[in-house]
C-alpha cells in the first residue's frame, strides 16, 4: 500500500511543479498510455503541440513523424522561445525590430534537418532505457562530433515513499560523453553535453512512441539572446 500511496503523491507533486511553464501533464515518467491515433494526429489533437505541428508541416515531416519512430516532442513554450530568439537575431542583422516573424520565415530545410534530431528509428520506450544510457544517431544521420544519448536520471528525492524515481533524459552529446572525462569541470563550454528531462514518457501511438520534453527546453537547444 505504501508504494501506491507514494506513486500518487509523486504524481501530484510533479504535476503541480509543471504548471509554471506548461499546462501539459507532467508525470516524471509514470505515463504509459496508449492512444488510438497516429503520432501526428495525436500531436494535432492536443493544443499544447500547436506550434510543433506547424513546424512539422513547414518542414514536410508528417510522414516521417508517422513512421515507426521515437519522437522527443516539444511543447508550444519551447518553440515560442526559439522564434523569439530567431527574430531577435534577424532584428540585429537588419537594425529593426518592428516586423512580423514566425515559423513561416524559417527555411523548411533548416527546420527539417533540426527537427530530425528529435526523431529516432524504432520504438524506444522506458523498458529499453537504462541509467547508464545508450548513444544513438538521430534520423538526421551520422553527424560529426554529435550523438544523442537516451538515458534515465535516477532520483532519490522521494525516498520517503519510493526507493527511487527514474526520469527519461534526452542528451545531445558533443564529442565524448561528459561523464567519461577525467575532469568534467575542464570541458569547454561549447563542448558540454546538453541534457533535457522528459516530462511525460511512454505515450504509445498507433505508429510510434512519444516522449514529451520539459517545457523549459528551447527548441534545438538554441541559446541565442531573446532581446
């Protein structure tokens, strides 16, 4: 009984924490729901992915998304922040910030290549993910000096109720895995691995698997200034 009570408490605590950035359900990886829709149709049915669907459409990736793939999906907030950064970059170039700018203004090829870094061949669900992690090439293919690690981050913060809780992590590995370096503190800033936690994992669609990234993640790990 203690185990089940603990799960309910953890579930509720994480949902409340998620409200700061995203109204979408945040369960720390406890969801394993099956939805009787394709991946694309599921995303289109949920308003939290409205911007993501626009990116997919502009990039011409609907059929790819609906393949037998694992998709690390981003929510609206992630894309809104990315668009702000891209608009600011353009404003700096032209010396004017009073203009309309949106997804429509980003080249389709740029969006397609970048979005493929969130897509992986096959169905990678929680059962296939370990704490040590595994390196993958995304659907973009082999990229020099870049791979992606899918792993669990094990947390003991709820030890009063559970032994531990595992959160799925999506990690952009630049060069070598940081943890394998003798002194990770000496890694140059531009070589540090970029990690983002999954807020909802294991959404099983008719065609693939969706893991929803944390709302604090900005699309494509973009770090440009917003103003």
